[in-house]
């Protein structure tokens, strides 16, 4: 089984790393899909770095696709631009999902061997998680 890779793109390196750690931990119990954080700007502060996103995508690409979750604003625009320019690995896609809940759902699905389409669907379903 070749897993889908997951990239978490946030304006904050700490947020991206923390969400990645939580998702990995909740998906534990077997093999966990590769997850990489791409957080913060090129100078290490808040922001988004295309170079960090590209490096993270390359690090998790195993040939089954790469699912990218972005938190907001310029992180979404950065991923969209990289997709449009064809700079990301084949079968890469930006997931329309809440950042934290979507990341957990995506990592769990990818770790179970789901296709990139199924990973995207699982992450998107996180919009329906009700807390009341």
C-alpha cells in the first residue's frame, strides 16, 4: 500500500506542527501516512512560503497523491498558485476542509490506505462534525 501524503499549510509554523502532531497521534495504531507541516513565512515569522510548501509536498510524496490543507487567506492562494503552475507532485490537491478536523480525518483516511479522492472526501466531511 502506497499512502497519500498530507501537507498542512498554515501561517504559523507552530500551528502547522501542532496539528500534524495531533493528527499523527490520533491516527496511530498502525502505519501512519506521511504528514508534513509547511508553516510560517520565509523569514520564520507569520506568513506563507511557497518554498516550504514545495519541500513539504516533496517529502510526503510516495506516488499516491498529496493532499494539502491550508488554514486561510494567503496559504490557500499559495497552494492554488502552485497547483495552477504544475509545481506540486502529480495528483496533488487542495482539500476543502476545516484545518484541524480535516487534517485528522485526512491523516486517518490516508493511513487506512484511502485514495486521494477518498482522503479529500473524508476531510470535507469534517464540515459536518457537530459539537452540539
